[in-house]
C-alpha cells in the first residue's frame, strides 16, 4: 500500500467530514487506507464516521491522549509505505498528495515532505519552520527571514522548486514509515505542540532530510495561529522548553528561557502602558495585557 492517511480528531466533526471528503475526492491514483484516531470526542464524530465513512479504520480513545500519542497508535498498525498526517482542518486539493508522494519516491533520503498550506482565501500560510535558536528567540523572525532567506525560508518567497527545510508544519505532511520506525515514532511527552519539530530534528540527526514541495496545495482552514488565549500559549511554551532541554545543554536552555522571559516582560509592559494610555477602553489591548501577565506569572511559578 502506498499511503496510510492518519487523522487525529477531537470534537471537530464537521471539519473531519470535510477533510475526509477531500481525501476520497483527490487521492485517486495511489493505493491508500484511512485511519482516524478519536481522542474521546463528544460531538457525534463517531456517529458521523459510522454513517458516512464506514471504510475508515477508527481507533477510539477513552481520553484525549494528545497529538503525538494518538498518531503513534496509528503508526503501530499502518500498512502504507508512507504516513500522510492530516489535521482535521486541512482540505486537500487535486494532485497535492501525488506531488509530495512522487517527490518522496524520487528522493530516498526524504523522511518528511510537505506541501504549501493555504488560508481559505488562497493566501499562503507558513508551511515550514526553522529550529529555534538563541538568535531566532532574541530577534524578530520576520527580520531573519528577510536577511537570511535560505536559512529561514517562509511564505514570503515564491519557491519554484522543492527546497530542503528544517521542519514541516504538521497540518499536512508525508512521513516515510522506515524513517518513523528509525525515530521510534513521536515523543509522547509532547501533548500538542513541537511533536513534528522534535521528530524532524531527530531524523536530521540520523541523516534523513525534510523537504517542502511548493506547488502541492493544501487548505488549512483554522491553523493560522496557536491561539490568543493564555492556556494554548502556555502549552506552546511548555513544549518548546521540553524541546530545548532534550536537544541542548543546560546552559543553552537557561539562556533561551531568560531571553523568552525578558521578551514577555517587555511585551507585558508595553501593552500595560498602551492600556493606560487608552484608559482601558481598547478591549484587544486589555486582553493582550491579561494574557502576557498570565504568561509572565506562569514562567515565574514554573522556573526550573
């Protein structure tokens, strides 16, 4: 079998249905299976699958196990040469999967291949990511993308040919099963963020490569940010610190954490001043100030 399409779902029934319809409507020349791992949804997702997609292999968890652990369940039973990881808010376009599959087939050391993610209006989303470094943490990433486009590729550039990158955004990426097995799947200590970054870093350490195919288009309908609330951002920081502790020295981790904390303090002060100047009437500024305060407090409470 060519591909095992793997989708992790948690209470996104309608998005999941749209995603599955795009899978069956656009993948037509490759042999594939579809596996959906449901993390204890309560929105009728199971009933929808049974009614409209009875051919899908389903794994129903009794609790939300997170992204990495849920995917690992599917990796353990997949039959395809590749795993196509899809978020439920991803919608494939015709030919997209064939393009990334053909590139992977032509490049035996390609462990992960991703396409170009699009917003609903067709504008580009960032589809690749560079590994975090002290420089990228201390500097505006947009400036680095402008000054060093080869080191920090982004959506601002119109790439005409596939390029090698550090890591792919996990909304849609093709992963070679052989590479997955060599990396022992996802590290389940990550719950929702940085799983794909950690996997890519591990694979690159083993001599594998990660690629971006710019003319394979996938709509990513709700994935434009990590969310504006403190809870999701805290989970993001937790995962980022775990990544740094795992792959870098204790000194590197301490410096990185200090840089991040300093930037949060500055953002909090600037937003607090803006809130004072606007007499607290600007709701968006009030909310941002509250979020930054929660993030600062979390960092102080969880300093280690």
